[in-house]
DNA sequence: GTGGTCTAGACCACA
DNA sequence: GTGGTCTAGACCACT
């Protein structure tokens, strides 16, 4: 479930944060659902509990989860506004990389083609969503 | 001209790399044009010369500039040939980031809009200028 | 183990890169094996840690090792896939240097002899060892 | 005649030394023939006279040419031994790069193929040599 | 403890 | 003047 890349330059706790964010955004982890405990998750993916701790704290700071002393950590009620900040970042990053791509001679049409490819990948995983 | 954020988590030299890349891509810095010397730029933005070197070195590795001992650093000519491998890499990277963007809820239309923005950055400075 | 020539015109960090490359190619350093830490190696061969870093960084750029913050530096797994581009580059480089060699009057037979030598270096440590 | 690559990391004076050595070895410049004067050559290839000076001095040190005050520089009588040192270097370099190539999975046969390619290139330029 | 960034200041090679 | 290497020593982020 949690595939971590220890070789990546991105710190493990950040990878965890990203993974968990994805799960929350995609509502695999639903509102107020309990997250695995620090220790159990640490054991499951063989990672230092401190690292999990750090990831959870980060998620709490960013408002994705909340912790209750003695009970555990839970998914926050989703407030769609939280993502605006992330979307802004992503758009900036996109603009940068799109410029690089165009500079390299990749045409707008080719990029649009890639968007279509990406769409099938992303939508493929939850295509029947609207039917539930 | 070079606004650096020393507080940022992104290292100074990386910020420099990004800034300079932009300038090269947008052709503010033209082919074979000389970049500011390591020392002069260091003084201008009050940063250690080693940091500038590191940025220049990185840009050289990425093929954006070339440096000649005793003469200076210059913008690489864009060689439209040979770049097929680079283009392949870029397409893979694009596919990844486009998926992320779609996943975040950015629509294909929005991305196409961003492509148009990027196009004006890359081509805007030289071609259809006279029509405005 | 690491004999450096501080008087050489070749920079220390480059000598290090070459030495380490050899060790990796000859599989003295095996896949995913941890390299000596920047600081320990620096102390061992009495060279500034920054110089070791530079060497490690270069090796990382060339794909021979990978470094993880807080954990250490490790030998990259040889990924037989994906390397087609690298192989293309190498073939071009080979063609260039082989031409130079022939031009200098080194005969094809002599080069083939060198290939055999190189083969024992690369494969010698593990395979037909038991037959001697 | 003298094609210099200002973008190369190899210093211009070294490129000059190599070029002139080639011309001497291939006897395009014959024994005791006069070399172009520092100034005229500098002008011809638009390079700083100091750089030419340095190249000539280097060639004199290596025994390829000799200079006579007030008259100019001349090609030394060829002593074939001079190249042994260079050939040794080349063989070492070859051994290194051949190991890298094998490590990357390029087979000995493929390299031999490349040798043949290189041979046609090198011999092609002066194939009628033996007939003169 | 690990790698990574940065500074200040020195020295070298090259044009 | 240019780029390039190296040192000594500091601080940060991550495990």
C-alpha cells in the first residue's frame, strides 16, 4: 500500500505526507476515519516511528488530520479551500515545466496529447465514481 | 533583477538555476551571450562566489550554458538535433506532472490555458511582437 | 586504499571519482552497498569533506551512486533497462577515442588485447574465478 | 585550417599543441620547416598572441619544435620515441573507458565493430599514403 | 550520526 | 580579468 522510495532524494516523511494526502483527497481515507497508529504503521512499512510521527504532525499542521490524545489520529472534515494553495503551487510548477518543454521544441499539440494520456491514467482508477 | 529568498527552503543555488533557466528559455539571454562573471554576480546579489559557481556548474551539466576558463560563461546554442533523448525524458516528466495536476482537480482546459501562457513567454519576445 | 596525488594536475575530486568508479565497475563495491560517509572518508584520506561531497555529487550525476539525506550514500543498482541512451552516448565516445588511438598508431589487435584486459577487471572478480 | 573549439573545456593552447603535433607527426609540417610566426598565427585564427606563445613554448619543451631568436620557430627532426609517452597515456585511458563500456553491457564484439568503423574513418583520409 | 548548503578566503590555470 | 579547486568551519534537515 505504501510504496516508499528510500533512494529518492525526497525525505521519507515527506513521501509519507504526500501519500497520505493523496489518500485523503481521493477519499480512500474518509472524513473522521482513524489513521493507523504511529507504531503499527511504523512496523508495517518498517520505518522509524519518529518518521511517522513527523509526517502526522506535518499533516496536522496542514489541517488534513487531527489528533486526539489517547485515541489516535483522524481525517479532518475536508475543506475544499485547503487545496487552493497547493493548486497555485502546482500551476506555477506547470508553467515552468511547460515553458521548458516548449523551449525544447515539444509542440502544444504534443503536450495536449500527453494530457489525454494522463487523463486515462488518472480517471482509469475511479471511473465509476459517479455511479455510486 | 535577481530576487532571492534566503529564507526559502529551496537552496540559493537552485533558485539561481531556475531564474537563469527562465532567462535563457525566454531568450532574454541569447545564444552565446556572456553571463555575468561568477565574481561580479556574487557581488551584485551579495552571495558567496562559490554559490554562483555551483549554480553555473549545474546549468552546465543540464546543457544550458558552457564555461571557458579565463573567458567566462556563455549561453549554449540550442542544438535542435541530438535532443531526442532529452525530449523523451521531458515527455516522461510531463506525463508525471500532468497526472498530478489532473489528480489535484486542475482541468485539461486550465492546463491548455497555461500552455498558452508559457508560449507567450517562450516565443513572445521575438516573433509576433510587431503585430500588437 | 585511496592513493591520491595532490600534486597532479587532475583535481582531487576527479581522482576520487575515477577511483570510486573503478571500485564500482569491478564490483568491489556491490549494488546498494554503503559508501564511506563523507566525513569519515574525508578524515581517512585527510581531505576536506567538501571535496568528498563534490566527488560523490559527481558520481550521483553520472548515475553510479545515490545519496539519501540522513542515511548515507549507496551504490546504484545497475538498471539494464533505461540505459539505451547511456549506451548510445558511450558508443559515440568510444568511436571518438578509438579513432584517436588508431590515429596514434595503436593497432586494432592491441586494442582487442586491451578489451580482454578490461574484461578480466569487470568480470574477473566473480565468475570464472573458481577455475584457476 | 586550425579549427578551435572555444566551447571546449580543453584550453585553447592545448588544442593548438595537439593540432600542431598532429601536423608534425603526419608530416604536413616537415622537418626544419618554419612555423607561422606567433603574431601572424594569432591574427589568422583570432586568438591572443600570448596563447600562441604558450603553445609554442610547450611544443619546444616537448621537443617537437625549436626556436631561433630573431628568426622564428621550426619543426624538430622527428624522433619517433617521443610518442611512446603519449601512447602509454592513451592505452591507460582506453583501458578505463573500455571497462566502463563493458560495465554498461556493451559486448566485446560490438566494440570490435566500432574499431572497424573508426578504422575506415581514420584510414579514409590518407589512404593513398603508401603510394607517394 | 548522515548528507547538503553556505561563507570567507586562498591559490591555480588560462586569456 | 576569467573559471576552477580546495580548505576550514558553520549551520540545517533528516534518521
